[in-house]
């Protein structure tokens, strides 16, 4: 079984309809190849990262790198200009 078929099956198992599952699988393959070039990651590492994102998304979890900053976090290391 080739990579496309395996990923399509995985996406189907996560609830995607057949046509959408194949499209998702193709996008995962394409993005993994892009990450290899952009970040210099090993292909397996890039695909593992993407698959973790897919599974977390399916479970309704927001990965830390996609969470919005905590309110006030950008001001934590700045001196308080209102102090006299």
C-alpha cells in the first residue's frame, strides 16, 4: 500500500468522506515535502508533525503553537511606565 492510500485510509478513519480524504492526504504529502525544504526536517519528522496536528484538530485540541497569546503577555517584560 502506497503513502497516498495509507493517508487516505487514515483520513477516512478520522471521519472524512472518501473524496475529501484523498484530497486531505494529497495536501499532507505536499505540505510534508514543503516542510522538508523550508525547515530542513526529515520527511518522516515533517509527516509525523502534520499527522499530530490532524489528530489534535480532530480531537478539538489547539496545539500550543496555534494558541493566541495570553492577554498581557506582550507587556510582561516591559517596565511599567506608570510607576513613579
